[in-house]
C-alpha cells in the first residue's frame, strides 16, 4: 500500500470516482452503477465514514438495509456493484480484504420470456398501424409500426431505436448506424430488402421535405426523439388486442421480448439451414451489440423448436455409419 497513486489515504468519494473512470475506460456507460456508488458515498459520509479502509461489513449491511429492494434482482444488483468496487480496491492494494460479506437473495423460479412468432409480430404491426393521430402527434400509427418492426426484425434495443436519427439510415448501403449503445459503442446493423422498403416508405410518408441528418427518426415534437417509456406504454396498451396466450411457465409479453424473439428466431433458422450455431454465435453477438458471446447466451431460450432442431442435429452426427466409416 505504498503506491501514492492508489489513493490509500484519499476519501471514499475519490475512490469511487477512480473506479467509475476505470469502468468507463473499458467502454462501459456504468451510469446506473455510478449513481448507486455515489449514493453509497453520500450515505456513509453522513455517518462519518469517508475512507475505503473505514468501511466494515456492518457498514455495508446498514447501507443495504436502508435501501429497500423488494425484488431480489434489484437487491442483488446493488450488492454486486459494491462487491465489484471493493474487489477492485483489493486488487489495487487499497484495502486488504473486501468488507462485503452479505449474501445474494435467492430468486424465484425464472419464467421463460414470451417469444413472438412471425404471425404474431405481423399482428402487432397491424394494430400499431391503426393507432390514431393525436394533437401534436401526427403519423402516430406509422411511427410505432416502423419502430416495432425494427425491434423484432433487427433485434434492436428500444433505446437504440429511439435514438436513431435520419442520417443513421443508409438505404443505399442497406445499413443502420447505431450510436452510443449500452456499452458506449457504435455499430453498423445491415438490413434486408424488405426492411429497406419499409424504411424508404416510412421516410417518404413521414417527412414532406428532406430532413436534416440529425432529425430524430422517431419523434413527435420538433427536435425531440420519442422516449423508450412511451414505446413501452403503447406496446402494453396494444397487447390485449393481440389476444396472446402465454404457455405455463412463460412470462407475460414484454417489449424486450421482441429482441429476444429475434435472437432465438435467428438460431432456429440457422439450425434449419444446417448451420452450426456455435460457429455463428460471435456473429449474432456482434449484430446485437454485445461485448462477448456469453451475453448473447441470455437470449438462447431453449424452446421446444430449438430443442427439436438441436436433437435432430445430434442424431445426424451420431447416426449409423456408412460403409466408408462416416455418417450416413
């Protein structure tokens, strides 16, 4: 602990800011986590604890108990942020051991996400198309129809779709530019001819004149992009008209399930085309904007269809041998 750059004698606040800067240097936004850590500093400094070495297990427990988290997932996220922060301090030689000793809360049985098939997605677009205009909200049906099409057809996050600008749509090269994604990276997302025609039609119907490149692609008020919360509210308002019936063990449909459906649908298509999904998982992770394929594994829900295709592929691999010793 002799390195003066390791802020062993600095305040807890400086330690947190150094950790946040470290995470953001790795191209992570880290906004939610930074807010939680700064709240941690504020609460502890009010109790006279202002250096990393002064934090004890009892200090951590008091902080956690003072931040009610009825959902295990929310509590575990907060706990995990603190654990990573102090583990980093240990690696830096700032503290000898992490004071975080609390255990994660056990979560109930995880329900499978709802997966939209192509027919259900078309129904969603159809009911969205019928949304009436409102005062100050022209082309409302067209906007939501096109936005939902991007979420299902390209697997975009809702925030990514809402942040799109007109200049991000390149119909000539059939590619979208997705800026400042979840991990503070930009990426290019190619699209097929059907999506290209949809986007060209949208631009022609939505804008009477050629707009500036920085004009929000989806928005009502001048210069303001539509908010993800608004998209979520409209999605749930339309659900009763779709008459969807989740199977036992499957969660009620959420907006994010459109992205999940894209990922699982892509894997299923690869299986049916004879493509080994293991050889393409990195491609899918890059397309979805994940930093590594392990993040993509979250979307690989083992549906009956996927299991059937995987089993069929295994049977072909382990089937009877031909005369030359290879699979028949």
